[in-house]
């Protein structure tokens, strides 16, 4: 269910909202471990979504920003790169702001996909 955002956009958006907000704000106010767990969850979530898309051999034309991110290679590289930078900043420099920014970016990407899938289902 959570690994099929195109079929369940509301549930996927709710899960991502909970994970991103808990990681972002919990990392600041409770412990940085919550941010680390949220970033690692984002990495495995992206890996599973990309794997499922590779398995089904789905391809999308790169006409818009959202359709470009639907391609598994580009989405995997960008999302994993952002999450790794967030983790690296936490462990190397003990800076939570980059991890916070990465989680907020993930939430914004998820919001973008939510609107894309919601509009696609209405058509």
C-alpha cells in the first residue's frame, strides 16, 4: 500500500508527512536520531519505489519536472543524494539544518506527486 503512491496517494502522503515532520522537528527538539531514522526511511522508500518501477518497466516522457522525477533513475539519484547529504551533515558536522531541509524537500516532492496522482485519477 505505501509503496504504491499512484494507487493510494492520500495514504502515501499521510505516511510521508508523519515521517518527515517527526524526523525534522523530532530531530531538533527530541534527538537527532529521529532525523537519521527519517532520512534512512526516505532512502529505503525511494529504493523500493524505484525497484518496483524498474520491475514493471514503466517509463514516462520527460515533459515536466514531475514527469522527469517519475523516471526511476533520476528520482533514485536525486532523492538518495539529498538523503545522503542530510545524513552526512548530521554525522560529519553535527548540523541538523541540512537534514531538516532534506526532509522538507522530500515532503514537498511528495506533495507534488500527491497533486499529480490526484489530478491523474480525476481525469
